[in-house]
């Protein structure tokens, strides 16, 4: 689906700094069975986006969607810290 759910306007992914995905699963003692393994982006990964005109504030172009600030961007594992992000503007 692209990056539209994360931003208020069009953006282009410029660069990514990350290692390979982490696979996390385990054993479910309650059901005596295996939990399904899921793939995650490792902690410390960096994504660099550019928007048209170089603006990054709301009203000046694309910005990170306010509905996602202070919330995890995952459907699974938020209660144990997965999907946490830090957003900042690139200063030259």
C-alpha cells in the first residue's frame, strides 16, 4: 500500500539503514503449542523520506500522520514495545 497511512501527503523513500529482519516466535505455555514466527524490522532501523518542496511541517507539505504519534505502528506486539517510532526533521 506504500507509505500513505503514515504521512499526510506524498513522500518518497530515499534511504534505509537496517539489518535483516528479526524473526520472533516462541512457545505458548497456555496452549502447549508453538507461537507463529513473525518478522520484524530490527530496533534502530532508520528510514529517510523526502516530500515535495522539502517541507516537513503540517500545512507545509507532507508530515507524519498525527493519528500515529505516540502510538505503535503495528497490529501485533504494541503492548510489549514493538512498533515504537521516533520522528524528527532533517536539519542541514
